[in-house]
C-alpha cells in the first residue's frame, strides 16, 4: 500500500533527525505499531480512510516543506 509506504518513509525521516536514543526507540515502536495495524487493512478499508482524510482536508491549504527526502 502506497499510503503505508509514505507513512513509514515519514517515520524514518523523522528518526533520521533525532539525536536521543530513547526518542529514536519510541519512533521504532510507533513504526512497528503502524505496520501491525495497517498491513491488515483491506483495500476497502484503505478507501474509507482515504475518503475520511479527503473530507477532513477538503478546501484547506496545507503547506508542506521538505529539504531532502531520506529513503
């Protein structure tokens, strides 16, 4: 799933900028939880989540900044 891959890339990017081992470990725990929860979803469930997010952010301007993307 592309959405899951994007989320995992974001988590890895955040972790790259962290300096405290304790916080890096917390990000590892979040990544494991994200994987365990979202890998089980069906395409239909992903579609419902996508529709909910689209409704939430519809007509909102959100600025996204990235200097580099770490894969």
